[in-house]
C-alpha cells in the first residue's frame, strides 16, 4: 500500500483492478505533493540546476528537494543529466509526460488564482463561525 512519497510499492497479490487503482492514486499523490507542483512548474521552462530550483521554491529543504526530484525521476516525469565538470553540473528537465501534465497544472494554477480571494473569505468566515460556536461544546 502507498503511504507516502518515499515508499516503494511491492506486489501484494492484489487483483489487477485494485493494483491499477492503486497506481493511479500513487501517481496523483506524487504530483499533488507539497513540492512536486512547484518543481514541475519550474522545469516547464527548460533545464534547471538544483540550486536554481532550491532558490525558486521557498521553504523547501535540500533534503526534501532531493527526495522529490528522485521520486519524480523514478516516475518518469523528469530527467537528470550529470555533466563531467569540476564541480559536477547537474540539470533537471521535464519529460514529454511532464509536458503533458504541465497543461493540467497550468489550468489548476489558474483556477487557484481565480478563486484565491473567495477561498480566503470562506476560510475567514468559517473560522469566525467556529470561534463563535466554540463555547457551545
């Protein structure tokens, strides 16, 4: 069973339909992770070096960036190229599969931008109602 971005999935003898559903959920969990969308959006503009990604994604640690990049590479969404230079130069780029996903991510990002204010208002309203009703418990 898939429990997080760092787990390895093993064949547990589940029926094929169940394995297929699990694979779809794994893919959705991977790309909807806290850092994956930001990484994929940054890579949509062309090859990017590790330090450029680190600077472009506020709050991500080096370890989390490394783990997320490895997982995205494992899933076939990015390619890692190491150049034999001193110091070594490493670039990441999105694959064709990531380019296809970018269209959907762009739509999702546009949706979030369009509804950002409404979501903020809804959260404020909900929090006020919850605070007012806290004494009712």
